C-alpha cells in the first residue's frame, strides 16, 4: 500500500537502469528475491521478463482528489477499482499480443502483465461517490471530498459595527 508521496520526474530520471533499460528498484529486487521460484523462467530479479508498471499521478483540487494513470493498451474490462475503508486499490492487466509463427522481432521493449496499486485516502474523502473513466489510454479516478471538509471563503470585515459614538 502506498501513501501519497510527492515525487517529480527528476528523481525518476536519476535512478540507475539495467542493461535492458528498466529502472533498478532495490525494494522490488528484494521482493522478487523473496518470492523467487527456481522453476520460473528468468533470473529471479525480474530483469529478463519486463513487467507492466503504469505511471500514476495523484493531485488534490478544492473539491476532489484525482488519480490518473497511463494505461496504454488496457481496456476498461481489464481494470478493477475497489475501495475498502480508507484505501483505494487500482489493479488490472495488459495482455500480450498474440505472436504468429515466423514473426521476427528486432526490439521487444513493451511490457505486459498485471499491475496493482493502493493509496490511502485522506480523511474527508467521499468513498461512496468515486467515479472512474478510461479514455485514450488514461485512467481518471475522481474521489470527491465531503462537503463539510471543503474550504469555505470567509469575508473579512472592517471591524466597524456601525456603532456608538462617545459623547462628552
């Protein structure tokens, strides 16, 4: 489960990459090591088989929280969104295209497979009215804020109550 953490692309660009161009994430590598299955193909570090890891963006507006994810090639039937308590889970799958006998690849850089991300919802998020839309390969999830937690504008007065004048 991931909490909302501010991150910009400079941090991502500075991360080391493998010879296949994938980011070397030490936490993912440890996770793969502990789940390593010697009967599975690959080297145990997940480098020989690219996995599909979509990029997410989470932002807050005055009346909602917006989650956007780049999901090229994923259809809406392959995406599942659930809310349990104060956690929203977004998962799905991008299927690999069928290969024909005799196909010859010169580059294979696209990744396929399952993905899953979970985010803790802030207090005041209205989990009952979550809506989602997948258009042009971008998933947009809107989590409205409850009316009582939305900011209200307060007008500042001059302090003069139209009041009394002192008599001498």
